[in-house]
């Protein structure tokens, strides 16, 4: 049986994991890469829907025996309401250019961070994805009584 233990930050949780005070934690792959390489922790599964190209031997949660379980970390760039469309377009163009850079791609891959495919890097795609995530997680948040503190 798993029990949720809230921590104020990743650092204390990681310390407890390494000290074997807790048995497992769900954390972005990028936070575990060096610990995995050193043999300090063992990866049980990737919570994303597909295996990471940088860690092809780690199964997905689905493959590891948790059918239907997936949760992923994702990033977006937001601006204040009313920001001119030209500024938004310029920011988006700059971000897509940065994410297409081979050195950025290589570093992200080393960290286990997957870059969203180019067709999904628009403000409309982010808005739609954010709504999908809210629709997916809101009933769970509401049913569990989770509150922001």
C-alpha cells in the first residue's frame, strides 16, 4: 500500500529516499539521472505514456503493472492577460527556435526531458493541452479534497 507523504520540497524527500526512510517517490526523470547512474536509486517505471529515449530500459508504469497510470511533467510559457499578440508570437517563435537547437535538444535528452513536437508548440496547442490536463485532474483533486496551501 502506498501512502502520500507531503514534503515542502524535493530535497528533503530525496534525502529520506536515500536514507531509506521512504520506499519510493515520483519525481521528474531529470532529478534522478545522476543518482541512477551512481546506483544510489533504482527506477521502477516512467509515469509517462512512452519510454524515454534516454532511458529505454525503464518501463512505463503501464508496462510495469499499473495499467492506465500516467502522469507527466510539462512546461509552458505564460504571459499576462492583455499581452499584445505580436509579443506572444515573437516569444513563441523564439522558444521554438531555442527548442530546435541541437545543443538544447542534446542537453534535454541527457536530462530525460522530452521536447514537445513542433506542431504542439503553439499557444493554441498549449491552451488545449492545459484544458485537457485540468479536465483530467480536477475531478481527482476535488474528490480527494486537495487544497493549495
